[in-house]
C-alpha cells in the first residue's frame, strides 16, 4: 500500500514515537523510508548585525544535532530490517522543505510527530504538523505522545 514513507525527525521523544509507528508500517508494507531533519539556515536573518555573529556557530550546532537525529533514526530502521536513507535539509519554512523532500523522493506517506501544543504556545511557535497537513495531498499520519 505504501511504497515510500518520509519521516521528519527532530531528535525529540515525539519524533521517536513517529519513528516507531513508521517502522511498523514499513515492515508491514515492505516500504522504503527516508528520514529528514530540517534546519532553518536563516534563523538570524533580520535580527541585526549584533546578533548575526552567532549564525556560524548556530548552523554548526544545528547541523550536528540534525545529523545525529537522522543517524539515530536510520539505526532504528536498519535494526528493524527496513531500507532507509536520510538527509539533513536546510530551509526557511520547515514544512515546505518536508513537502519538497516528499515530492522529490516520490513518497506516498508522511509519518511525523506532533508536540500537541495548544493555545498561545501553538500560536507563537506554530505547528509544523498542521502546516504539512494544510499544504499536502499526501496521506499524513500524525503521532502524538
């Protein structure tokens, strides 16, 4: 039913739950999996020269965290006998990068975690899962803790 599943990760326990669900689906359907982690390479844009000095350090740390999250997910899929590749992506809008990766790789399912933020916290921080749901025609499985 699902030939290629894309799994966005961020190293959180919530994405860990999404990995577990995606692993079960991939085993059941003999699906390939692509794990992606998106970092905002432009986090310091528009904050002024005084704060921009930290951009290189931020990018280095964010990239390393993303690589670790992807690597850990790939180990779990490999241990479960699932063909998996991974990528660290850079993008301004995380949801757009996820959707572009899904389209470029021919994914037919997105499995991702949601932190379940509500109220003001959701308004301020947004919800990548909600944006993915709003902007794709692909089936999306949202996994909550």
